[in-house]
C-alpha cells in the first residue's frame, strides 16, 4: 500500500509539474490532487526538490523506454537508429499534452548552478548526448562526440521551437538537418585533406 501511495503522489506531481510548471505547482496542490496529506507526501519525499528530482528520474526512465523501443524497431542500420531518435521526439511533440522537454523546463526554472534539480536535468542531458555518441560511433562517424553534440542541439532547439510555436514541425526540419550531418560525419571518403 505504501509503495502505491508513493507512486501515486509521484504520478500526480509529475503530471502537475509538466502541465503547469514546477515552481507554480505548490505542495498543497499536489496533496489535494493526490487525495493525501502533507505528512504522507513528506514521508516519501522530504522536500519539494526531492519530489522534483523523482519526477525527472521518472521522466528519464519513461523517455529511455520509448527511445529503446524505437531503436529496436529501427533494425540494424546504425544511421537509421540515429534518425529514429528524431522520430520519437516528433511523435511526442504531436501530442496535445506536449509542454516541452521536462528537463529543459526544469533547468530553466531552477537555473541556480548546483541545485539538485539543475544537476538532475544536466545529468539527463549528458546521458542523452552519450547515447547519441554511442549510436554515432556505431554508424561510423569520424568524430562521434562532435556529431552527438550537433544532434542533441538540433533536438533541443526543435523541442523549444515547438513549445513556443505549436504545429511548426521543427523536429522534421531538425531530422532533415541531421540526415545531412550524419551523412557528412559518416562519409567513407577517407581522412580529411589538410587545411
């Protein structure tokens, strides 16, 4: 029963944080929506920051699950797998419930360096970039780290653009740019000519 209540509080808080914003969602609103008490909430989450970090951990696990499923469907072509990541985000943006990237949103709301929320958002960002670097290496990119930085910037920019202007299809444009970057980075033309 306790685990169910803890999960219920987290689920309710995550929904409110994502749809209304973290700082504008108070503990009282979470308690009311969850049908519980502050004592119960604080038993499982000693501070609001703890609850926000748990929300980001949950969001990360959910997104990883969706990405892994898409990568499994992409087959054995490593370049196709890189592009499949863009397909995941394009589908997420198409949802009427889309309110941007929970990690970008949290980072913007908790901009102070070293805060637990900022650190959790930065950890996700770096982990996501490492995933792209691994996929880029498998695809034969000459500089997988550099390609992963470019691809993650395209995705982040497209996420913010869609949040600011719904229906503008920025992830499709980002995917088209990614195709060019991937093709260039993975070209088998040998070493680059000296400058």
